[in-house]
C-alpha cells in the first residue's frame, strides 16, 4: 500500500511554489536578449511537486503495472522474452548515450562498429544481403520495405505495380502499411488449415502486384509448408516476397529466410532480439533485403574500409530517410549484446525451446481449450473455447480472469480467422514450472466457467482497477487534465 | 420517425426512407445491436456525391469500425449533427433520432433493388 | 543460453506433447530448409560481453558539444532514469490490458497533459517515433482535414525533416510539398501569401525556432495563414516553450516537436520522441495511441487506451497510419522531466539556453574572420560565417576535442562556410572560452 490516495494525478498533488529540480538562474532576464512580443506571458499548467513527491508519485504508479520482471506474458506474436539486465547498463554507457548524431564518424567508431556488426549478424541470421537499422518499429519497417518494393518496380519502369496481397490472417499493420504507400490491398482468404490458399493466391497475382506480405510462420502459429511454391509463383509474376518477421522466434537459427525465397523482411528487435517493450516503445525494426534491392535502402548506411567505419550518405536509388538520423541506436546496442551471446550452434536453442514450450502449453490445455488447429504448432498456439462444453464463455472473460490469477492475458481475438481466439506464445525464456502454473490457472478458469460462467464477467477483481468503461472513454474523451 | 415497415433495406443493413426524390438513410436496428455501443459516427459531408454500394460513412464501436455502404446513389443534402455529438442515438433510436443523413436521389430505379422490411428480416 | 529448459524438462515436455524429439516439432519445415549454417562470432558470456562492449564504448571519443540541429544536449536529473529504468516501466508491455497497466497509462495521460499545457494545445497523442515522423503525420492529417493535397513548408525546415516528409509523402504522391522562401532567414510573408492563394493548399508548416535557430514572429505569420484559409502546423522546440510563446497561443491547428530534449539522452540520434498535438476539433484525425481517463466498474478513476477504432489493428487498410507503437519510455522520461522541473524550472532552463547562446554569439562576433549571419532573434542556436569551410572548422575542432556544430554546407553548397552553433544550459563559461579559442585557431 502507498500513502497517497489512489490514482491522484501529479497536478492534483501539486502546490504552487513547490519545486523539484532547480537551476541557478540566468544572470539577466530573457527580455534583455529577446523582443517582448516573442516572450511567453502565460504560465503553462505543469505540476509543482518536490523531487521527493515526484519520485514517490511515479514509483507508486510503476507498482500498479504488471511487467516481464514480475509476470508471465503469454502474448502471441509479441515474443515477450526476458530482457537481460546486463544490457541496461551497457547501452547507457556514457560514451554511447552522450554522443550527438553530428559527431564525425571518426569520433564515433564504437557506435558505428556496433551498427555495422549488428547488420552483419542479421545478414548471417537471415541470409539477406544488407540491412537498415533506421526503422523505429516493426510497422515502420513494413512501411520501409513496401517503399523499397515500389522503388524497385519503378526503377525497372514497371510502374503499374500498385497492389499488395495480404492474407486475411495478417496483423493489422500489414494492410495499413499497404494503404500508406498508396497501394490497393488485396486480401486473400486462407485455406481451412490456416495457411495461404495457393489457388486464391494464383487468382490474386496479376501484373499490378508489387508485393506479397507474409508472416512466417503465420499468425495461427503454423509454418507455410508450401513456401517455396509460393515464392516461385510470386517471383514468376515479377512480384517481391515480403516477410513480416514478427514470428522469427520460431525459425531463428534453424531456417534462413533467404532460402525460403524472401526478398525483403523486417525483424522486430523488441521481439526476437529481447529489447524491452518499455510499456509500448521505443522498439526498433531492422529491414533486410536481397542484393538487387540494396541500393534502395534508406540512408545513411555504415561501411568499413578495412581501417575505419564510415557513413555512406549518397545513393540516388535510395528511398531516402524514414526517420531523422540513424535509428534507435540505444536499442540497436541492446540487440548487439543479445546476438553476441549466441553462436552458430546455440542460436537454434532459441527457436527449439520456444516451439517446445508452445507445444507443451497446447498439449496441457488440449482437453480444456482446444487448439483451433489440432496439430503441432510452432512458437505460438491459437486456442479457442469449446462452444459445446462452455457455450456462455467468452475469450475476454478468460483474459480478465487470468489477470486475477497473476498472469498477463494472452493475445485475444486475433487472428480474426479464429472465433474466440486465444493466442499463446510462451517464449523460450520461461521455465516448465511457469508454464505449468499458467496451464493450471487456465484449467481453474475452465472449471469456474463450467460451474458459473457469469461469475467471470466481474473479472478482474483483484487488480488495481476493475473493468473499465471504454464506451464513455470513447464517447466523451478526457485526454488531458 | 422513419418507421421500419416504411423503409427499404440493403443486404448490408442500411435503410433508406424514400419520400419523393429524396431519401433519409441510417442503420438498421439489427446492425446497431450487432455493433453494440456506438462511440463515433463518421458522416459524409453535405454536397458529397455518394454511390450505391460504396462506403460513405463509418460507424465506430470501442472495438470495431464498420463501413456504411450507400443504399442509394445521390447527393448529400443534410447530415444529422446530433449523432456526431451523441453517437448513442444510433443505438437508442436507429429509425428515429439516430438517422444519419439525407440525400437527393440520383437514380430512382436503384430503389427496386432494395428489400422491404419483411424481406430484410428474412435474411438473418 | 537464456532458456531454463534442462534435458529433463525437455524430455518431460516432449512426452506430454507426444513426440520423440524436438526435431519432430519442426516436421512442417521441408528438410532442405533446415540445413543452413550460421557463422556467427564466438558466443560471449556476460563477463566477456561486458568487456567487449566497454571496449567498443572506449572507441567513441565524446566531444565538448556545441551542435544542435534537432537533437539537443540538456541536463537530465538523475530521478528521470531512476524512475524509467524500473522494471515495472521498462519491461511492461503495451497497456492493452488496462487493469494491469494503470502505471503506464496514467504516466501517458500525464505526459499528454503536460505536453498540452506546455504547447497550449487541446489534444496530444501518446507520441510518434520522432519529430520528423510526427510532422509527416501532421501534414498528412492536415491534408485530410482540408481535403486538399498540397502543403507549404518553410524553406528553413530541418533538412532531416524535409527528407522524411519527402519519403512519406512526395514519393507516394499523396501530398505535394512546396517550399516558401525566406527573407533574412525568416518566412518571406509576401511569398507565403502568394503561394497560399492557390486553391489546392491545405496548410503551412512553420518551424520556430527554425533550422537556422531563428524565432519567427509566429503571431503575424499565423494571421496571414488564417486569412488565406490554411491550417497552421507549427514545429517547435519544447525547451524553448519555457520562454517563448506557445503554438496554441498563436493559433496553431497542429503543433509537433522532437521531444528528445525533454529528459532523453542524445543516444547518437535515437530513440527520439515525436510530439503530436492539435486542436480538439481534429481529434478524429489524430493517428497513433491516445490514453483517456474513465472509470472502472466500481466507479474508481481508471485510465485506458481510447479512440482505438482509428488505429490499424481495427481499421486495417482504412487506417490513416500504420503506426502501432509509441515511444512510451521516452514519453515517460519527458513526463518525469517536466514534473521535476515544473513551469518555473523549465523557464530557468530555457533562460539559461538563451543566455549562454547569446554570450557565445557575442564572443564569436568579436573574432576576426567570423561573423554572425542573421540579426533576427534566436533561442539557443545561430549561424556563424567562418573564414574557411565549416567542414574544416569541424575537423579541426574535433581534433581539439570540440564538436563545433552542424555543417550547413550539407544543406547547400552556398552555405559551405556556414556553421550552425548551439549552446544549451550545459555549457559553462570555461566551455565557451574553450570553444572560442578553438575557433580562433581554425583558420
């Protein structure tokens, strides 16, 4: 318990005249330097707290959160794996954090070497020819990849390529990305087994198709067995194959995407490469390409001349900059640290254990929450509710009740293909004991639902707040104090 | 106001109340029930030309954004500002105060393709 | 490494699953795809990794910094990192399950509120990747509001931002950009009036301070913009709002900024913090996450991500942006920073920036061979005309341990002797003396 009333805002705890951090004042008033008409006359309504109260305020807020350090997050497609503590200090070493981006390359050789080596390792892991580390997130990476594809087609004078094919199981960012690039989105229905329907794909491919965006394995946790045939069809049509790398944790160290026929892909550093989620960001999304597409990558890029690391800032074919400067460097340094802790042999233990753990959870819950596809899955499984045994139970209730039992909920209602979807991705960093505790909790919920499904509507009951009125929040938005 | 029995319906749950060369449009009671609590309505603009079967409005709930497809072609002559400030009207009175917009019909023959209330009810 | 599964654990789990070995779990993958070799460098344990990374850090040579150009060195009070490095904030997920994310959500709400207060604007979202992408989204939103596809931008907009705008908008042809000329470094009002009169223009992007450090008479520019029926998009420096008039006060419809300066280290340019604000009538055009205050089932105050039906996970291809994440941790740093400083502290910091930069300007103006290019008012950056190429000055200064500024020759060959110099509150009198001495020698 803390000594403040629940959820008071910092502004409500403020008292006029209270100061947190102070600075020795300037020698002269600003009006000596600037004309009066430019000077601010109003006082912004910011908090006025002591530093102590500020620290208490935010520390107490933090304690209202679930987080990886305290709770299991079986979130499908999010790869919530352990964020190694060692990297926190390393990425914030003063020589990294205090560097201004205008620092000449010669004085930033450490950082440039890290960027270069991260690119090298990603090339080895994927088999692709080059990477950009500029994107700030997966979606940002998708946008970058789609722009590269369009630039490639335009360069080949194949200017009518303005369609992007997306399976109906795709994450929402895929079609949104296509629309952002001014492309028409062609949704193709998946086969009954959740995979790409080859016939539907053949129908959708035409001279206007710029790109096929695929998540591999797909969002129902299954590997696209026919990926080589898919890639052949795509390439024969003059189309590029884009891999959404959100699920790379199932394949890393086992399959090289280039061998599947992938031309462009993005990797979420905050998923596969263990950088922290930070409550919603910052992430980072590396984008890799085949040799023919290297020239289109955003600039600048890092090169090594045998002695020094340098920036290359000129390439007429480049799509330009998708963000200012070089990328989320503090995050890239974390990814460097993570990859350096594996070698060619141990890298595969990530995917092996991730897939093992997901199948174990699936097997333990088989008689309670059957997998939508009753077969071996990859690093995540999609379960559903048995409508015959539990006609009144909804996925949202399962999710909220799990919060009471000390687990973050899995991904729910995605992919849209699966009704009452519960998508579980344990990751390789969870122990069997944690997986068993989670399975036991799900079974407890199952039994509660058998006895009294209505009781679950009130969940969660033991969290800092109960279910929130989202309708009012949307109808009468209160977005600031 | 726009009695269900007197309206014509599209298969995608929009209704049109036709009077002379004009029509009032909205979503059916079935639709508002399916969407559940409506939090926002994106209406077309006055003067906008809409085409039958094409999206001309969006209805948002907390968890979804549903497309509203024009039941008839025409030019928007009036929009119901009340539903912009109080979207719950679409839930409470989809055939009354929750009407969405009015149009001047450009192709009267299109009305023949719409369903009567009885036929519409039979579709679900 | 990192997986706790022992051989025993694996055996037990395989038994429960009903397969013989882990390889069986990968049966769906064609054999020929599972033959790849991964040639990675030797794996490092934590101790070896620590040595490795510290060696790399030692290869960086931080310089006494007088560069700005969009990323600024400001003093970050220790409490900021003490709070945001807490595992509860650092390792939390996106707050989709609001009941267990009230810490993150309230922090975002407070960030939004502080930004609205500082900018004097009605609505702030939970942030974009950086200032440049926030501007791209604002330009896109303004075009949609007006239903027009051309936007005017000041010629004095940060060149990184121009590049990003071009990539986001020009390439796709969704919005055409046209530059407005400068007169003595500031917006040429006559040129603005003339270009704004075209039928297809939605808005004008006004950076203030602009890339050359100069402060625009935003009130006057705003008047002209409104008279021509355009929207005003202001791109500002958040620290400067401690002493300069806020965008809401001079009628900006949208106001964006790079928020790195608020409690975030420079980190060689990333991660940044894209601040995005607007007037309340445009709230439906705002991309990205927004946090709102509501009540829970017991009537208790509770925070939740709201207006989600605008976003990609619901609208998919109908979404106005594909953005999925926000820079939550950087926004938290900003919220803590602004809470620690308050209005008074921010005013102090901003005033020190103004003073240091003006002291430095006066000293440089007195140096033989150097002159100050513009006479208009500036915040903490200004353009220096050098006796030799700016690139040469920078190279020489770096050897002496000083980062002299940004080479404006990178913007245009006409500016190759011009240096953009910045002095924040972090510069002491000795620092300034050292820099001036370096400039003396750089000829």
